[in-house]
């Protein structure tokens, strides 16, 4: 999957590390965000093919983040 980009959004560092490690080993380019606001900022520069989004996060939860993504 060379060249495919994934944005992982979760407020738990262990989850980000585990998913990043496994997906990078499969050849994906990974970027992480710790909340929805951070994800929205990063996705504009990174342009991911896929977003893995946690629902329960501080600052902006996954549902609000998803609504913002869909509006744009």
C-alpha cells in the first residue's frame, strides 16, 4: 500500500503507537492527531486516504470532527 496515507485520531498514546506501528509495517504513511481539532488542522496538509477516528476525545469529539470533515 505504498503511498497510501492514514490519519489516526485518538487521545490515548498507546492506541496511536500500536496502530501506527502495525500500519507502518504494512507500508502505509501514518500521521497522528490527539483530538479532533488537531486532526482537522493536520488533514489539510496531509490529505489522507483514510481517517481512523476515535469517538470520545477531549477538545472536539469524533462525532463533531466527522461532521466538520463532511462539511468540507
